[in-house]
C-alpha cells in the first residue's frame, strides 16, 4: 500500500473462481491505483476480468490473492460506507417509482430527512438536464435519460469514488456520444475518482486520464496509457488526431496486433 492513501488501489490482485467445470483464473497479479479526482478506464478482451475488478473494488467479492484498498482500508470492510457509487450496464431503475423517487432511494435507505433528500435529488437532476421529468415514470424516458437517472442515483450520497460497468454499452452511437460528453462535464466539475469499464477504446481514451489495458484471461495489466488530451473534453476532442493515435496504442495492446496487421485490417474494412 502507498504511504499516502489513494482513493482506490489494487495491489497484486488475483481472483480464482471454481465451478462444476473446474477452476477459472480470472485475474492474476493486477496492480494499479486510481488517484484523487482521476478518471481511469479499463479495457481488454471479453472475459479478461474487467467487471471482476469492479466487484472487488465494491467489496462484493474478495481477492484470492493480493489486496484491494478503498481510501486506505480493505475494500470488503467498506460495505457500510458511502465512499462508493456504482453505475451498472443497465440502469436498474424501479419502474413503479418516479424519476425523483429512484434518485432519493439511497438517501431514504440512509435515513436522510425527506426534504433534504428531495433537494439533493433535484440538484442532481438539474445537472443531468432532467428538470421537468422528476415525476415521470422511468419507462417514459429514453435509454440515455434512464442512464442519467442511474448516474444521479449513484451520486446521491456524494461518493468519493464512482464505479461504472459499461454504462453506455446498450445505447445507440449518437446517444452514446452525447452521454460521453455529459459524463466528461460531470466528472470534470465534480472531480470524483472514477473507475470505468468499457469495450469502446475511443470512449475510454476520450473520457480518461489513464487507460489500463488488460490481457486475455487470466487478466493481467499489460499497458497503462496516459491520456494527454486537454480538458475540458469537448465534442471536437472526439475528432482530434491525438485521440486517434492514443486509441491505436490501446487497440494494439488489446488485440496484440502489429502495425502491419492493423494496416491489413483497415484495408480489409475499406
């Protein structure tokens, strides 16, 4: 563990699952940190343990080897703390509740005063551009709007760290671009520490300060790409040459392809 506690730290982490089919090594000797106010994305082939890293950070499972720390404490010991917010692949909202009642749910469970919880929820919904939709049912919203509600809910208790598991994977391309811009603005303003899992390399580079590249299972850290794109990240940033160059480096790490193989793949798609 580092001398000064960081928001999130993986120290030599391994995770083994056992099933009727046998023993599966999901992660092996993974070490990296998420610093205060930093946005870190994890990319890698399917099945490399990306979502497992989030479950370890949330204290939902324990590492088989190594240690996971949240603000200097073992992750599993933080289950009753408010340091973490989680956004899932699907919004996982309660359809029988209104938008605002979905957002206030974590605060209700913490015993917040109703007026205080309502004020906090309305502030978050305003930031998300959802003012006027407070009393709508979630099934009346688009997919992107539902995911904004889910992000508001994750921020309700003002967590220091946000864990995001492919939150935009089910959205169409244009909505996904809009959500990337929204998330960039939100995290730049709040300076939360974010661990973000995605299969989209360009999305990871656009949003992140660093991109952690994982190998195929068992998942190992094979590269860490520092993203030097200036902030704030704007729509124009999505078309910047620097983004393309950084995305190519991440792509090379994920696929293991050489420059000539990448060039051949591009010619085949042309």
